[in-house]
């Protein structure tokens, strides 16, 4: 039986930079190390499947992560806890959650992104899901180039992720209203956001690898009919979310071939 990693992050914050709420989570060191080891094995395995054909990135290595990979690494419960906490927080802010409600979640895809110099992700969003997330495992040292950018009065952006948001009402009200937030990755940082939120990942110049795990998920919030215990079939009134056919376990995005 796989030993489970600590299931509580060391920091969990939800911010509203603009319209949508986004989560910033700091994972414990044991979880970070377990994910690095897991992705090391996936990258080294010449039989690992590419996920790049489904993605916007101009990046050579974007490899599938399966349920069994997460299970063996012992990080499934931690990710489950973080996603559910994010959903519950957002639902409470919208007055759509009561203490007896149950949150069900399902990761429908996950992949490791191994990014090197000059590779990037153009501006895009994610489809076929409601929540997207990224967990940063390794970050290259680009301080020297950042110092040069600062001296020239330019925005430090190498390897950063930027989120862009502007509603129709915002555009009509003020065409110059700011709707851009830029985040500099650090090891162990996890971001979660609505899948429709447009974002981009800048390239960097220099040595080293920028490695992360990206994932998509669906959810539903249910008011159970009758008594509910964890693992029971979940019946009741759906309050929010589009998740259908959810399994009783959290990860369900396919089994690795030949397992």
C-alpha cells in the first residue's frame, strides 16, 4: 500500500484579482518531492504517451499522467483536498453551499510539462472541464535576465504565467481597465482557476528546466437525499457543477495501458 503524503497544504489562499476567484496553494515539501520523483520517472520512460497534440503549447515534452501514477506517488488525497477546498470556498462566496452539502470532484486529465529555453504556451484557455490547475515542480534561475529587464524598465516576465480577464461590461465601461495578473512560479506553488480564464506562459532564456503538472477537473455540489456517508452512491439535488457519472474515487482519467 502506498504511503500517503501530507494532505494539508502549508498555505491556501483564494484571491479575486478581477472577476473569477483563483486559488494559490503552497504544497508541503514531501508532496513536492514525491511529484518530482513521479514526473522524473514519466519523463525517463520512453513509453510515456505525449499529450501535446491536445494542447496549445509550443513545448516538446508534455506527457500524460495516469491515475496509477498519482496513486503510486501518494499525492491523490492532497490534490483531492485542495480542489474540493477551492470549490467549497467559491460556492460559499456565491451563497451556494451549506454544511450538509457534498462536493464531488473528478480530474479528467493531467500531464507533466517539461519546458526549456524558448518554449512557451500561447494565450489560451481549457475546454471540456470547469476547473484547471498547475503545480510548479522546478523553476529555472533567470534572475540575471530579470535584472537586465528591470534596468531597461521592462516587465520581468521570463517563465511567468499571466492571466487575462475582461467582461463585456468592463469593456463598455472603460476600455483601459486593467485585467492582467502575472505570477512568477516557485517550486511547490499550485494555482487553480476557472477553466475559461485565458492565460499564457512566457518563454525564458537560460539553462534549466521549468517543470509543472497541469490538470483539468469537473465538480458538482449536491444536496444529498437521505443520510450520506463517504463512498456511498451520491444521490440528491445538484446545486452547481456539470459533473456526471462521477466515480466514488477522486481520480478517474483513464488507466495506463497494459496495467
